[in-house]
C-alpha cells in the first residue's frame, strides 16, 4: 500500500503535464502496470487478513493471503474410492485466479521496469539531442521509483520468477507496439522512440534488436531473484522463508 501511495502522485503529475498523451510512452504503461501489481497485492493482503481473522489457514501456517491467493483441493492421487478421511485428508495448495493474475503482472513488471529504466538512463538520457528533452524531478521519479519499489518488494515477497514469465513480458511489449501502429494508422504522426519508425531501411533490424534485448533484461531480474534465494538464507537464516511455489 505504501508503494502504491508513493507511485500514484507521480503518475498523476505526469498525467497533469502530458494530458491525453500520458500513455504515449512505454514508461507510463510499465509504471501503471507496477501500480496495478501493488494494488492487487494490497487487495489480496487486506482480504487475506480479514479471512485469516475468520478462518484458520488450510496449511496451518497462518498465511494471510491464503483465502484469495490460494485454493485448496484434494490430491490428484487421492481417488474417490478411498472416501473421506477427515483430518488425514490430503490437501493440495494451488494458486487461484487472483494469484495467477498477480504472478503474471509481477513477472511482466520485472522485465519491463529493467528495460524502461536502463534504456532511459543509459541510452536516451545521455544521447538525446532534443532541446525539449531534459531531466527533472518528475521524469527522474517515474524512471526510478518503479524499479526501486519492485526490487524491494521482490526482496520481501516469496513469489517465483521463472523464465516462463518472459512470454508475458514480450506480449506486453507487443501490445504496446500494436498500440503505436494503431495510432499511426489513425493519422498520428511521429514516434515516441526513433527505433520504432517503420519508414526506414533499418526498421527490420531495429525491431529484431528490440526483440533480442528482451532476453537480457528479463534475465537480469531472474538473476536478481536467484541471488535473493541464494544469499538471504545465509544472511538471515532465522528470518528467511523458503519459496512456497515452484
């Protein structure tokens, strides 16, 4: 909730300046997606705390988000012929709809925030020649707070970050590019990023390069998560909880 409260004024500030062009840039798309992730986490946690006060967690571990993030079901190997065994019944935990949605958004955000912030700080800002392009507090916040809060949340959460989530990241970028193409079909000229320009002989190479760079950017976040599970148990053996989801 704290992250959401901090991010919302930044997006509002950008919207008050850019108006209808707020979502013309990929950064604002990703920034909003990060806010959606934290909003989902806030709702799931709040509902889970309420549920926990009314019911006992199926695993007995007292997980606050159990009722909304997890569903319970019988083990697939537990055939009906064996009947109901009361407290000896095998219980399987699996992510429900809201759990899968939150995981999908989280895995998409991981690669997207690395892409937007590295491209901005390492490529666009140092080499941008447009006299109207300058760094201010608002621009600095929108290109830093998203990744800062997401990495902090990654350190504290227990969510998986598999390579399979790379597909969600690529799909997210594809949706943005289709959005840009649709704008140009509708008569809007100019591109938010020069490498999206289609009327150049280098366009195929640019788009191929865009597809390729998704791999290392997502890979950076995968390594970050792996480092967390490798280092935190050594640094905080009494506080770190191993991952619950494969």
